[in-house]
C-alpha cells in the first residue's frame, strides 16, 4: 500500500509539472525588465515586480516539492493512527 501512495504522489506531481513550469517560466521573465528598471516610476514598480517573481518561484517550489511531502506525511499519520485510534474514539477514552 505504501508503494501505491508513492506512485500516486509521483504521478500527481508529474501531471502538474508541465503546467506549473509553463506559468512560472512565462511570468517570471516577463517581470525581469520591470524589476531591473531604473527610470521614473520604478521606485513603485520595482518592489512589486520583485515580490511577484519571488512569489512565482516560491509557489512553484512549494507546489512541486513541499506539497507532495505533506501528502506523504499526512498519509503516514492517518495510516499509523489506524484501527487503534478508531477503537479509542469508539470506547470514549
């Protein structure tokens, strides 16, 4: 059963990989000229572009690396609790 959840997590990550990377690789380079701009008005646009680029990079990493790990941890916690936790809840202790 552990192999099944690993396969599901890996397949889910691979299924989302292309769409997530396409969005990140299309949006982040588009904000680079704004983030490097030094002309008039750049004092407001530069920090915003930097935050957007950082958000795109961090959300991509979180979605592709951290989220599958959280799924794995949640599955292990649920599996480890198993019948003993259900029995304890039913008996009222």
